[in-house]
């Protein structure tokens, strides 16, 4: 398995744990209210599970499973998917930390733009590797 796939998949599992922890705190607070500010974790819970876990797991498996350019370990320019890995995680943390930095109102939008750019970079790298059967 390529090292980038390992990074994507292991990071996705960390986000799965964080997302479940946030979800458990939200659910416990819903059953027995102990803190009203805990509802601020809802956006982080969603971000961790949708982008952090699911999308990164998909990207890691896609990088691993898509055909190579030739026989051997060649997968093309690896700078784009590595940059995609960095940008998607930076975008997650921008979204997560934006409530702490409310004096920067454009931080959540920048986080989403960063995540979108990460997806576009990964797609740019993966597109030539998607080939018809038999070619």
C-alpha cells in the first residue's frame, strides 16, 4: 500500500474517533443536560465524520486502487495528492477552529475553499489514471 494511502486512511480513522467522541458528548448532553455550550461541538462532529473520516477514507482507497501509469509503483506526480492531503486537513481545522476566531469571519469560507481545492487537486491527479477496461 502506498504511504500516502496509509496517511489518508490512518488520519481518517483518527477523525472517526474524534467524531464519535464528539457525538457521544452531544448525545449524553441531550439525555442529561450538563452543559449548553457543548452544542458548539455539533459542527466539528459533522466536519470530522463527513470530511475527515468518509472523504479521506475514499481518497486513500482511491489513490491505492486506481491503476498505475505503467507496470510498477509509478502513480504519476505525487505532489498533487500530498498537497491535497495537507489542504483537506487544513480546511477541516479551519472550520473547526473558526468559532474561536470570530474576529476572522471569512475563516469558515476559507476552510471550505481549501477543502474544495484539495478535492480538485486530487481529481486532477486521478483523472488520467481512470481508463477504460482493457487499456
